[in-house]
């Protein structure tokens, strides 16, 4: 069964996972694509923050891709 909603606590956890450089890239990618699928201004803001502040070129690339796919800004 696919969960159709996410609690504010789950949303905040997802943001923390995306922004945590100590997490594996797989977890950070999962968080990124979860935020992409949720959408909205807050998700866009947090993905954009990682795009401009993270050290990983690969993660930055995927953030840019996700923002383009969201077409919501």
C-alpha cells in the first residue's frame, strides 16, 4: 500500500536526511526523490538549499534535475 500523505514530522526527517552529509548517498537520493514527489514551496526551498550548499557534485546534479522535473517555481 502506498502512503498518500506525509506527516510534518516525516517531512522534517526527510529534509534532515537530504541535508546530512553523513548519510549514505542512497538515503540522500531517496529523501530527494521523496521531496520531489511531495512537491510544494518548502520542498523546492530545501532542494535548492542542497543544490547551492552541498559538496557533492552528483547530489547537486540530481537536485537540479528534480527541480526541473517539478516545474513549480
